[in-house]
């Protein structure tokens, strides 16, 4: 069946995430195999408005599946919330013959994509963020790599923390979402995990827990703190003063956004990228690809953006209970 769109454009927007390159590669190669032309758009919506648009062929995406970051670069474009820029973006797409657009990013990027779709461009969103905070999907491109990077780093901090019998606060990414913190809490066997969705800012409770765990023979005390709570360095000073136990803070920061994607991120991002091109070929628009109950599926963007998501209660509970050895 002939593709319903002739030229597919692809861009990455918002924070980068490992696996975005695998998704770009899949979008490009699947679109080409569907008989479409492909254009890359640099620097997200900023680059689209600046017409940073170039032709892509199968070789444009050679040697990128194993690389972190995004070969298209990414950007935040605050003015894109204004309708005049959304209309301009759609006009630019039309001028370049782009009748299908794949936007790889988070919820913010999908809001922009929705607006471009309203102006007559067929648009498909792919969930790309290390934060796992997109409601319509159990999987987001980059989370698996980021959480494994954080887990490895926390294992290393734990070694030295045990040797010195210290308390360690490790700050992981996640401004509004505690998924990396929660998963590391379970995977690293942390004694405490501070989640932006839950933390009550009761530092005395934390101090009491550290003292009690020490009395029960714990040689270290790992506190995973999500970026959304932050202030790890000053928190470490206060905890050291209150407990008398040497306390250090480690902020993992942007290392969590980089690195070679895991097998899961490569395979899932490739599947989602190919699906985006296939949905465009079928003439679909205003859709987001997600992963739910073992299946890759697509949702209407409006529906996807109206969904909400919360941390798994049982995992929050066991994270705490399994970290206590008494
Ligand atoms: P993410 O896509 O990871 O959620 P942001 O929230 O930073 O990241 O959004 C990325 C970009 O998407 C923004 O810089 C802006 O260009 C665009 N965007 C965000 N919100 C909107 C909106 N309400 N309407 C249109 N475009 C938006
Ligand atoms: O959304 C991904 C994320 O890494 C968040 O966890 C973090 O709060 C934010 O991006 C940081 O973004 P920036 O690139 O502006 O430092």
C-alpha cells in the first residue's frame, strides 16, 4: 500500500535521553522502506522555526544505534507555547514538503506536536525522557539506561560508604518524578529514598532512622534523594551534625542522561521509531506511541496528555521495608 505521507520529518525536543538515536534511525529507515523521503530537523522546535532542515538517507543514521545523546541535537523553545510560532512551524513544514512529523520528547514536546497537528501536519510523538514520567506509557526511551547508570554509580558509592562507615546521600535526576530514585532504592538496597511525590521534609524522622539503623549494626546508610527535593549538600551537613556520623553527598547529575543505551532502550526505541513511520504511512496523526501491558500501542495525543500516572504503591512500600535489616 502506498504511504499516505510523502515526506517524514523527525526532531528531538526537551531533555535528551539515551536511545533517541536508535529511535531516529528506526524512523528514518522505516520511512525510507515505506517509500517516503526523510528530512532531519535540528535543535527541536527552535531549529524547525530556524529552518535547520536537511535531507536524510539510510546512511545518515549509520553507526548511531549504540550512541547516547541525539545526532539531531535538542533544545527547549519557550516561545513555542505561542500560537503564532506553532502556525509558523506548520507553514515551514509545508514549505519543505514535510507532511508527516515525528517528535521525540516528553509531555511538553507532545503539546507542541498537538498544535502542529491542528495546522494540518500529520504528527506522531515518541516518549523520550529518562524520567519515565509520561502517563500513557510504562516505558520511556532512556529510562532503562539512566536508571542502570545511576544504579552502577550508587553501588560504587556504597562500597566506599561501607568502608568508612559513613552515611551517603546520592542525588539522582527527576525534578518532579521519583521513578529513578524509587527503582534505585530497590535495586541498590538503599536505607532511605526521598521521592518528590512523597517526601514530607521531616528530617528528624530521617535522623532517627539513621541512628536506629546504626545501633542495629548498619555500616553505611544510603539515602537516595531525587533532584526534585535537592539540597543534598546542605542536607548532608545537617545530618552529620545531628547524628555525629560522617555524611557525604554525591550528585550524579547529567551523567545519567548520557552513555551507550542498554539493549532494552535500543530495541524498544527502534520498535517505537519504526511504528511512528508506519503510523504516518497509514495516514494517522495526533498520536503518541506507548508501551502498555507488554504491547506497543498508540494513543490520541489529547487522550495521552489527559492521563495521569503515579508511583507504584507496593514498590514504594517494599523499597522501605527491604532496606531495613532489622
Ligand atoms: P519535555 O518534552 O521533555 O517535556 P519540555 O517540557 O522542556 O520537555 O518541552 C520541550 C519543548 O516543547 C519546549 O521547550 C517547548 O518548545 C515545547 N512545549 C512545551 N510545552 C508546550 C506547550 N504547552 N505548547 C506548545 N509547545 C510546548
Ligand atoms: O527531564 C529529564 C531531566 O533530566 C530531569 O530529570 C531534570 O530535572 C531535567 O531534565 C534537567 O534538565 P536540564 O537539561 O535543563 O539540566
